[in-house]
C-alpha cells in the first residue's frame, strides 16, 4: 500500500480539484478539498480490521467532512467549536497552559461556560467528539461511528490551522486583513498538487486529551511566522500584492500569483505539513478510540440512523455567538 500512496495522492488531486467549483478550483480549499482529503487519507493509515470497515464507507467520510461547517448556521453553540483564542489567556505557552484546564468541567468552573465559548472551545470539543467515537465503538453503532469519525476529522483539521488559535484570526488587528484566506485557501489552491502527503501507519495515542491540546499549541507557535512573513512580503509587493481572476462569471480580487509564490516559499511547506499531520493524527485517534473500546468487530455492528439535526459536539442552548467572517 505504501508504494501506491504517491499515485493515489496524485489521482485525488486530479479528480477532486477540478470538481471543486464546476471545473475551476474552489476558493474554499481547506474547507472543501482539505477536510475531505484529510478524512480520506486517514482511512489508509488504519490497521486491517478498521481499514476494511472505513474503506467500505469512504464516500461517507469524504462527503460529510464539512458537516460541522454547515451546521454552524443551524445549531446554536456550533460556531465556537472550530477555534480557540489562546492569546486571550496570556502571551506565553506556559502561562496559557496554566490558565486553561484540560478538562471541560474544570475550565467551566474556573471561567464560566459563556466566557469560554466567547473565545472558542475547539480543543475541548475535539476531545469530546473523540469520546463520543469511543462510545460508538463500544456500542458497535456503525452510523454514529461514521458520524463521529468524519466530524472528528473536521475538528482535528481546524485545530491544525494556526489562525484558528488567535484573536487576530484574519489579520484584522494588525492591518493584514485576508491572511486567513491566503494561508488556508489561496496557497493550497495554487500549490496543492506539489504537496507530499505520505500518511504513516496509525499508532496509539497514550493521552488523547493532552495530545489534542499539544496540537493546538503547535499551531499557535507558528503564528509569528504566518504574520511576519506576510508583513515583510507586503513591503516588497506594494503595487502587485493583489490581482484579479475569473471565477466562473465573477471577477474576484485575489492575492497575486507572484506574492502567493513568495509566501508559499516563506512558509517552508508549513501548510502541507499541518495537513499531513492532521491526517496522521486523525488515523491515530480513530485507532485509539477503537482499541480503548475493546477492538469491537465492526462486521456485525448495529445501524441506527442519525438525524441531520443530531450533534455530538459541545453545542449549547445559549445565545449564538457572532460568526467570524473568515469561517
């Protein structure tokens, strides 16, 4: 299987990218292409018993990868499940870790649930979905297993994006408006075909809760590079930072190819690295949930149809928060 992976990646890029927007590449690459690709490739990291089950449901894993984003507009409390403003709690990783309890209950006791939701609950929510997946494995509930697996992939993908970990999520606080789309959409749109996405074999995660938080802090640590590179390059492209491209019948203002190429080089493969790390981490978490559940035989699982309005995330009946413009 390992020898077939490079060809497999190329095939996906060839087939999925042109279909993203009626023959043109969708501007929402991470949202559409990225999340689908992460879910798909994660299946190929799994050991034989799990691989057989997920391979048979590969289309579901792909097609429902963006469900959490769709649900943001219909379910109160979903929007804040996709991010966390770590810099709201301090300026240094050590101080932030001290301010934020890993356990949701402890965090609520310390900060109150409304205060936490105001600045995002991504890591707590991601771990909760993992626990829901483990429970679904224990009950051999195949519908819930697929639902939780595909959505776990979405949240894991979001936690690997540096700009999902800061109040300055779109550069609006530093005069760098649009940087979220540049990092998450424009660069993959132009350079995804060159990404070297080679999944590794899934391994057990000893402490899933801590592992999720470690991923978030790794993403947060990349922010300085994300912002400083854009700032430096903007000074070198005073008149050619942006351009215009036809998107179907619409002409849109976009980051120029020249600027994007230089920014891609400055990122030093950051985006593809975060993407393949998301693939591997999803595979690891699915495998761990299955092992923790006693490695159930999924060939005889039960099926219970999950309603579209069902949710396994930390949704809340409280007032909805204002959605962030980049999401």
